[in-house]
């Protein structure tokens, strides 16, 4: 575990690794929980949670996990700042040649450029840090015979690319990274710059004499202070006539902000003629900063302090950020639960209305009543069954559409509710009709089976033990099906249908058939309601909002607290 062994009263503190494997396991598990978290509902704060999740993953993958796994790896110093601050010129001057494009076109740095000593190139060639970026090695330079000679190439997958340069001007033990502008007009550049800064051991904030009082650099400085990051600031492009006055004012502002101990270097504004036409400043202009980098790269104790300070700050900050993610996940779960409950309430009500209608004989109206009154003399069994089929289709479709509309109205009052699929309401009657016709076939088959059983059994003689008097049943199951449905769906008005069914099949067979049919109809109605409920709820359910995300984040946070400093 990274800890501060000395801080107050000392000029530096040293980090030691205790229980390194336990901390690494904790961070790896935390990373999995953060990656699994989802915030799909458009609730207030959801977009902030998504961005925080992305930043946490970038920090865990690109900085914390690699740093804990390999504490002796070179430091990564990210040079960041506002548009036009001179970051590329600064890094070119530190290296002594142009490695990052500098110029008047803004934004100049679209692709981040990392420069390291040739002996350190293996640390950055693979995905140990900044795994979200593909690698591009520049051609070997004359002074870097150990640098890879692979020519530049584009990322085949179109992923963001990290250009890697090597130079012996950069001391072993540290790498310099020129990041895109933190205030770039291009959103991708801004996001990438933020991710790169979160992956740094050292933040190098570059501002200018003209813009050092702007909000952007101070926001970065305060963020670095709050995160306890190892920080350096560079006041660039300072006219030499007012260099002392501007530098003093800037240092005063730093002191007022609680950043008086932050190393501050001043780089003068020099004309192109002094730069020799290369865009590279004389070595004397950046000598102080170069010396600071060399000291942090070559002195193991100083390098450990720089790495541990940032790592400890990042570990401490994880608690608040993971707690915020867990709270956002809880808000998602609560919202999804409310939406799902409204959905179920609406469709449960639809199911009750359908069952009540069937129990009260609500289908024996209109055309169905006309066909029933004319049956069997002036209406066939098919006509009566068609009428019942149409009636049940209407009852189901109307109930489902009412539940659908009730759900939509309720969801409109809830923030973050997903929109329904476009063709949901239009297809309700057609879907119900298909299912009701399927039910009809099943009931007809059930009735025909009872007819066959009765025919096989033959008539029972009066007086037989356990027997009953009844005529031989007819061979056509259509009449039986029509009487069955009329008796089940017509309530008191269709009592004659029940009596006729008993006369055809006998009371035992008739009772058995009615019981089976009642169960079949009840199951059918519930399946239709459940199917339509699931269809209407699909836009919500496919988001897979789960309480597990919140629970797992809290569990990972609890473990993290046991393995990190307070």
C-alpha cells in the first residue's frame, strides 16, 4: 500500500509499497465494477456520472494500476494547458529539436506526442500506460540508435494514436507528453487532454503572461491541489522587459491559492530570429525546468516522492468519485424501479379488466349475442365461434392499448423515461387477434378430444354403479366447442349452453371439459397481458439497469478503504 512515511516538517515524503498485491487486486476489482456500471437513463447527473466513469477508467487503466504494479517505472510528465500556451514549443526546446508540431494554427496538437530516453522506450511501447491509445513510432533519429526504426503508420482501427519519440536529451526515468489543448474547440481533444492529465505522475501546467489570470489554468491548478498531484507550472512567453513583475504577480496569486510551494518556471518571449527559425528556444530559456526534470528522473528518492504524492492523492480521490458513481447508480435503479412499477400496475389493471369482463359475460353482446340467439337453427358453430373470437380480440386489444397509454402518460412525468417503440400501439389488435385465434384452435382441439373420449366410452345404461344416463355424443366437435365457449363466456345469460353441453357429454365429462377450458383461457389471458407488458417495457428492460451495479460499487469501495490511506 502506498503511504506517506514523512511529510510534515520535511521537504519531501517517500512512498513505500506494502501489501502491493492486495492493493493491486483491490484496484483491479474496482476497475471491473466501474467498467460494469451503467447510467443509461437520462436523469439529472447521468451525463456527469458517465463522464466520471470514463475518467476513472482512464485513470485506473492508464495510471494507478500500472503505477502500483510497477512502482519503479519511469515517471510520466504531461505538459498541458490552454490553446496557444506554447506547450509544443516548450517540449521541443526541452528535447532540443522539433518533436511536436508548433505553429499559429489552433489547435496545433491534435495527436499527443510522448518523448522518452531510448532506454525507456519499452516502458511505453506497449499498453502499460494509456492503453486507450494506439502507438505510432517515429523514424529513428541520428542520435537515437536504439530507437525503433518502424516508420510512422496510421491506426488501422481509427483509434486515437500516441506518437512516441525517443531522444537522449530526455533523461532516463522520465517521459514528457505533449497533450492536446485542455480548452480545445474540438470535444475529442478536450476529453483526451483530460484523460492524459489523469494518467500523469507529474502535471506541468503551461500558461502565458497574457492569460495566466484566466479561469482555465486556475481550474486546473485547483484540481491539482485538491488531488495532491505533483505539480509544476510554467509561465510562458513573458516579455523580458516585464519578466520580473509578471513572475512576481503570478507567484503571489499562486501563494494566495494555497499553491505557494509549487515550482514555477518563467520562459521569456523570444523572437523567431533568436530561435534560429526552428521554433526551438535556446537551452538557457528552459534550463531551470530541464534541471528539475533531471533531478526527479535520476534521484530514486525524489522520483519516489513525485510518484507517491500523485498516487496517494489519486487513491484518496477514488473514494469520493466511486461514492458518487454508486449514488448515481442508486438513482438509476430507483428510477427504473418506479418506471417498472408503473408499467406493472397498468398492465395488472388491464388483466383484471379482461378477467372481469369475461366473468360477467361481457363477450355475449353485439354480434356474439345475435349469433348465440340464432344458434343452432339459424347460426352455425363457426359463426358463433367467429363472433366470440372477434369479441375477445377487441376486449384484449382495448385493455392492452389502455394500459399502454396509461404507462406512456405516467412515464412522461418521470425524468429519464425511455420513449416507446414506434409501432407498439398500432400492432396491438393484430397481435391480439393472432393469439385469440390460436386459443380458439386449442379449445376446439380440447373439445374434439372430449367428444372422441365420449364416443369411445359409449352410452352408459341407467342404473349402472357410478354411471349416468346420457345420449351418445355427436361426432362433430364444432357444436361442442361453440357450447363450451358460450357457457364459459356468457355467464348467466348462457346457462342453456351449459345444460346443452351436459346433455351432449354427460355431467362429468362436461365439468371436466369446462375446468380445463377455464384454466386454458385464464392462462392465455395472463400470457397475453405479460407479453404485451414485456413488449411495452422493452425500451426500459433492455437498458439492464440493475441494483447489482450499486451494490458492487459499494462493496469495491469498502475494500478500497481498507487498503488505502485515510
